[in-house]
């Protein structure tokens, strides 16, 4: 399966596979945030587009496009700022200067870098039908409060992309069930919940085995009441780089 990027203006954007690490996760005591495998998988589940030229943007709270002021902070004239005020209402637009093509039946999820937190501004997410569309897209952010200034540094990720098969969500038939309707699932869940309660209680006991273990690794290792993980259980995502 291929994901193709065509440069539409000048050189292609710099795109890298998303890393597992996040600054705020590094700052948690003993890096405990990295114990959450679903968080780790999401962090690296796509590619990041990097900002070529640093800038600051300020929104004065007004509805017009003139309400956002953008000031370049770099010194390289060959790396123009991608940001503009195009839509108004506190929406900051960053160009991508690329056309992406996916395989037939596959869309491209376009949004902010997953689990990267930026104060004062919220990335907006889109789903683009890139298997047929000859149209490029932009990455947009919405200021979350007026009189706010944000900065985007050089090579800071500002957009994340990954392919999604079209129509999968529509084909799903969601339903509610009572847990007792499936005794096997109920027994496995109850065993896990009881083990979780006991482990958390033991964490409070000085010198306990739980304190030495620090955290339960059942999900990380793929262990459950049903035995070992399926063959496709993942603890890391390793994506190929654009070339």
C-alpha cells in the first residue's frame, strides 16, 4: 500500500514518522505516562509534517481575518512562514503545499499531532478523500481564548496524517449488552478488576511486591484471563519514512 506526497509549491514538506515521545510525558515522575500502551501506540500512529519557518500569532478576539496578527521570527528568507488568517473567527491556517494520494477506498486523517499539547490553540481535524481528490488541504487551528499569543517553532510538528479505510465506521453495527450475557467475558473482566484493586491497595504498603513492580503490565504484555496476546498485539509502531 502506498501513500504518495506530491509537492505543489517548491520542495516537498518535511515529513517524519511520528515518535513515541512527548515532552509532557517525559516530565511525568519516572516517566509513568509511557506505561500507557494505548497512548504510546497513538503517539506514533502516523506521520508528522514539520513547520519550516518559526512565527508567532496573536488573536485579538475579533471575528475578522484581520483579528489574527502573524509575525515571522526566523531569519532564513528561503523558509517562508506557512501561516495565514483565511477563515476568520480565530482560525489560524497553515499551508501544507502538497497533494496526497492514497490507495482506492482510503481516506487521509488530517489533524494536530496526537497528544501534543499546545496552550491557547486547538487543532482542527479533517478526513480527506485523497484517493480521487486533486485538491490540496490546509491544517487549521482554532484559538481557544481571545488576546492570546502562540508560537510555532522551526521544525515543530503542526500536522499529523494517517490513512483510514473509507466506510469502516458506517459498516459497524454498535449495540449495548449486559455483561452477564457473556459469562466468559464477565469472568475475565471481574478477575482483572479484582486484581487491579488488590494491586492498587498493595501499592500503599511500604516494601511490597507491588511497589517493586511499580505497575501492572498485563495489557502491555498482552496477558489476560484468556492467555497470551494475539499474534498481532503491538507494543510499538514502526512506520516507514517518506523517500
